[in-house]
């Protein structure tokens, strides 16, 4: 992996840590390069990149950011508040509002960087970060172009289908509210695994190789820890409803064999700006680190940004 620049920036008083990937020439010399490979003395288009729920930047955001840098972009991956190398408490809480806020400040950091053209900023979300990138884009005119890979896009109807029905969703929301009340009263955070093949309390009680394999996502930087209070905000978050507020050019890359393709179709249908969707093959987890899915996604995203951030 190309060595990124370790960076830090503020998000409402919380210090966030990120990796800024630049084209090799931009990182080592005075020349910068456009996405088509032509040399330029000017600044680069920039892209903020984020990955799945509960993830740290090393899981998949770094991979995509590095690949975009190789195509001529300044690409920023970062750890959200309370995750990875970033500061903030409570830790490992999936809070959509907080994550959207962090993305907004990541855009601010990237826009102010000397290597970046603040008028050519894009956003790339993978899996759950698709929702958060879309939310920020809906209200942040600085983001000129949006790319969504293996999009997890849910509303109440999709959550019920994904989590075993309305009663099961209500039970999780109740558990989340109780865990939040416990934290507010005692400062103690109730945790369960994100993924487990043996613990039924896990947020994803399945044998998922990507997360459990240390050669893939089961890395020391990712603690496989889910704050139970997260359920309350996660399951009541409506990302599909964001689509009619997004008028920037948007591309989606997805597969019928990946997570909730119906959410991607409904979101795409609701977009009011220029839009396209590429249906390819692969499971959800293939888009995180496997070939040819990552290359297909990066090629599609890079071509989209080249057209829309010129």
C-alpha cells in the first residue's frame, strides 16, 4: 500500500485521525496529476472515503482511497468519532448523526488542504457509509459528486425485512434505549460482538469470513465490538428518504447477490440529479477486498469522478 500522509482534523471539538492518499508524484514532488494522467501545476480533485458500519479506516476505506490516489485523486479516509485512532467517547457507537457530522468536517479538512481543489470535491461511501455520505451530500453543496459502492440503504420497511420483522426491530430499539439510559446513568457501555458465529447477541450472528479472518477484516485495529445503544439510532434512520434531496451526479455499484438490492433500486429511483447504476456480480463482502469486485467498483467510481469533477 502507498504510504499515506497521517492527518488530524477537528470535528466539533473531537480530534479525528485520517489517512490522506496522494498520487505518488504529488506526495514526493511538486507535480500534480489529473485523473486522465496529464501533469498539472494546480491542485487535485479530492474525495472523502468511508466504509461499513463499525469499521475503521483500515478495513476498506484505505483500500479504495489508495486506488483512487493512483488514478490522480487526493483521497481521505478517516476514523469516525469513537472509532480506531480517533478520539471521542463513548467508543464504537454507530450513531448516524455523529457520523454525518464527522463527514462534514472531513470535507472541510480536505477542501482546505493545499493539494486539493476545493471546487472539485467528491464523496465515496461503501456499505453503510453510503447512507452517511448521502446525508451529508444532501445538505453540503461543496460535495459536487457522489459515488456509492455496495450500498446499504435502509428505511423502516427494509429494517423489518432485514432484522426479522417489526417485533424484532422493536425489541432491538428497546434494548438500545435501555443501554443508552444505562450509559447516561453510570457511564458504562454495553457491548456485544459485531460478528460472531457462536454468540447470538452479536449484531451480525453469522460466520462472516471477511470480519473473522485476520487475513481480511479481522485485524487488531478493529475490535469487533458493537455498542448496544447503537440499535436505537441505526434502526430508526431513514436513508432512502434522502434521495429526493440529492441533485448532484451520483453513481451506484451493486449486485443482486449483495445486501438489500431493493434499497439501492428505490434510492436510485428517487434521486433528482444525474444518476446511473451499475449492476455487477459478487457478494456484499466481495466489494470490501476481493477481485474483480474492487477493481470494477474503483474503475466505475474513478470514471464517474473524472466526468463530474472536471
